[in-house]
């Protein structure tokens, strides 16, 4: 009788909603021998499949547990998450779990530095304008023109939202001014859902003419773009262990309160916005 090749044991998958960002927190229990994991989700409403950013062929050798945050999970839609663990011999095993993120707020998601993600009050997204390459050629002694056309481009528009505090204003500036794609994430009843946007320019306005009020209105010229490849464009962990030495002097102190260091690195909801790239000019010099 031929020997039976050993199979990789199935991973475990536990899902929860992180209320700080209305994100899905996936805790994966890894089988012995696993060297990579990939996490994806499927919308039961449309059947669309999306891999989770930062969790595509992610190295996990030597780990018993991995924590993944999905800041882009659509709101109000039942989602089926599937994790696949692979060992060095390319044997694999999977596990699935289901969750729905219920949240009534609109979110502006920073894909590069996800803990900059913030809820915003959307005032208006009044129109999506679909332009395209069109040529109208008028010909002498012919009443109708010759028309050359091609596929219309993705739409452009003006997104208007309000921030209530100066800290939120700074965070919005950081997200919009970093030069990367942003995600507008809304409940399905808004008629928008998840919309990935490139920023073409913006205006910052005072909501009140009285200077003591901190409310700001952002009017942003945007164009819809495709979702950046989650396997190539991965988020940057906002924290380092060096920045936490005063609070947790040893790694043992970290894991006593958190599943892992990676878990801690993505859960700081109260830290300052990280502008990334070039900072904005200061206003106190």
C-alpha cells in the first residue's frame, strides 16, 4: 500500500468587528508547518471576491496566531471570509467564517496608513460625470456629422464632507494629501457602497464665519479608480515597538495584553495622524 502523504491541518478563523474603525478583525490559528496565509472575502450579495490587503501570501512561518485587519470591508453586507494556509511543500488547508459589519457612518479610509481612517459626515456627492473620448466631424454638404467614440472613462465628481474638530481636519488633510488612493466607505442605503477615489484637488472651507468654530468642510475633486492591488500595495503598520517602550518595557508585557505585536501595531485609534510623505507646513512659526 502506498504511503499517504501528510496533509496540512485546517487553520481556525475567528472574526470580530473593531469598533474604532468598523473594520473586520480576523484572528487566524495557524496549523503547524504553515509558512504563508492568504485571506479573502466574498460578498454574498454580489458574489464579488476580494483579497484582504496585507494578507496575500503573508509569511507566517513559526507563528501560532496571526491577526489581520480588513479596513475595507463593505458595510451592511454579509461577507464570507476564507483563509488559506500553505506549507513549504505547497500543501494547503482552508477555513471559512461569516460576518456582517453594521455601521451607519461614512468612512474615509487611508489605504497606506489605515489607522488614519476616520468617520466623516458626507454632505454631498451630487453627480458622477462620465466623460469619454468623442470626436464630432462635420462634413460639407452633409447634415449629420461623423462620430468617433470609445468606451467612457470612470466618473469624476465633487465629494463634500465635514469634520467637527481640528484634529479631524488634520487627519483629513493627511489622508487626502498623501498622494495615494483613498476609499469612501458608506452603508449600502446611501447608494454608494465602496468607492475608490483618486484625489485631483481639494478646497478646505470654514463651515462658520466665526473663527472660534473648528468645523471644516472639504470639497474634493475626485475620480473613481480601480482598487489598488492588495498583493502589491500593503498598509504600513503605524506603530513600532520602539515607540511603545515606555508603556511596555518587554515583549512579554505586550503579549500579556495582545495576541501578538502585529495586533498591537494596528490598534492605536488615539495616536496622531501620520501624514506620510511631505508634511504640511506648520502654522505656529
